[in-house]
C-alpha cells in the first residue's frame, strides 16, 4: 500500500488526522514516536533549518529532498508543503512528480504569488482564481500515483476575504484536489464556517501566535476538520529550550541543572540505532 493510500484510509476514519510539524528526520521521528498518525513537513521549519525565513527562498529540489529524507525515516504518512508549486503549471507538474518520487503521502499547493510568504504574515498576494484552479488541475491530472493526496491551499482570506477563499477552495476541489486548506481564518465564526461551506474535506493549520484563533484538537474535530497540522510546535519548543540551555551554559560554565541529561545510547536510539545494531550483530560488523 502506498503512502497516499494509507493516508486516505486515515482520512476515511472516525478521527481527524493530526500531523505535528517536522523539519528534519529527528523531529519526524519524534512525531512518530509520540504516536501521531502522520507527520507534516513544515515549509517554514524546513526553510529555518537551512538558515532562511519562510519567504519562498527555498527551491523545489531543496524542499523535495527534505521531504524524501523525512519520508524515508518514518513509517507513517508524510504531508509536505509544496509552496506555490514553484511556478506555473509546468513547474507544478514537475513538483508533483518529484514529491511523489520522494515518497510523500500528500502535498499542498497554494495560490500565493511567487515568491510566497508565510501564511501568517502580512502583505501576502494571491494569483487570480482561474490561474490557481489551473495549477490544481495540472497537479491532479499528473499524479504518478492516483492515491497521492492533493491539498489545495488558499491564502485569499487575508487578501480578498473569506467569501473568495471559500469559493476558491470549492473550485479547487472540483478541479481534482482531495482536501481544501483555507489558510488563516481570523475568528472562531470563520473557523466554523469553512467546513460547513466547503464541499469536501478541510485542513486546519494551528499556529500558536498566528492569525488563526486558538482552538483545541477536539473542537477542530467537532467543527468537521479532517486534517489538523501543527507546523511549528516542535520548532518553537526546541528554539525556546535551546536558548535556555545555552544561556545556562554561558552563565554556569557547565551542563545546566534544568536541562535533562539524556545518555548517548538513548540519543542514538531516538535516531534509529536499533535496526543498525541488528545489522551489526548479523554480520559481526564490529
């Protein structure tokens, strides 16, 4: 069964698919080890891990390569950010093919102009609705695997209002998208209105401190969302913890008392040492 087929089974299940964000293989393992059914490859986190802000500065090949590394590391489906598809319909077709070859279960393509900006920043711009729908159709019709889940993201709420965003989402679904992603609704009322009026499964992006109102996973499920991504939870947690640890080291000159000590073998286990230990034992590779 392909990764996309596994994700489709989850989408048909009784609970929404909750996919915390990962930006590298270690954070992807953390998500899987915590018991979540899917991993979300965050574009913002991927950019940050390479030293860039989420301003559309990464190339398609850089993003697809990270998606491939993550998909090869975990056994759960990977949902990957594909920005705008990195150009026109020609670029979108290549993006879909490269992401499929990377082994992802799903990718989302948005309607921002290129280069894009993080969906929770100001001064976003979107392309014409017809151009967006054309890109979605190109992606849908050129999937190497028909089970690859195509998510159509619209950032039109911040530019043209909720009505246009919902209309774009419905046109994208009609053009072959499997899931609609209306980015950054601004009130709890809008949050509830989207799954009522969008004619297909909806994805909710939960970003603490972002434009979307705070909502629990249970409430999101009650509203009807089928996918919930939490893209920067680990990124912000690791940044905060890392800053505290480094400040403690600078202040005390030693491993800070408040930072847990994790043994070397445990670190390697979290990085996937066990199957490699089995290979070592089988071939007496010491």
